[in-house]
C-alpha cells in the first residue's frame, strides 16, 4: 500500500508512504486513489510530507485522479510539499490546478 488513509471531518486524508514517488509506483498510486474515489470520497487531501522526490509519471497519476474526482463532484488538495516539489508544481503550473496547503489542518479549513 502506497497510501495510508483516515477520515478527518469531511475529508479523507491520504498519506503517501514513499520517499521517492516515481514511475515504479505511479500505477499503484493511481489505482489506490481511484479505489478511494470510487468508494465515494469527495474531498481527498493527499499528504506529501514523507516524499522527497517526485517525477512526471507520479504527477500524471495525480492529475488523472483529480479529473476523476472532479467528474464525481469532488476535489483533491495536496499538502506537505517540500520546497523542491512545490517548485516543480509551480514550474509545470500544477499550482493553478491543485489547491496546495502547508498542512492538513489548513486544507480542512480551506475546503
């Protein structure tokens, strides 16, 4: 399992249990997110606190999950980005697509 999840208020918190989020685990990550979405979770907060590296395939899996979530009337927020990953989100303009928060509590109040 890549994601460890728990409910908090009206959101599902999905903590990524990886240091390197890359091609080797992007398909499993996407599959786990799709299961969570198909189980009716409308607001998912993906926590990147443990992640120190991310590649484009993992970002693609996250974008695919966002599309599915939005089609189901929900949303995905991301939290816990380190400075390098935050810069990558800005570089590829995903900061315009995802709601990015510093921590889970901030994401819950911004929801």
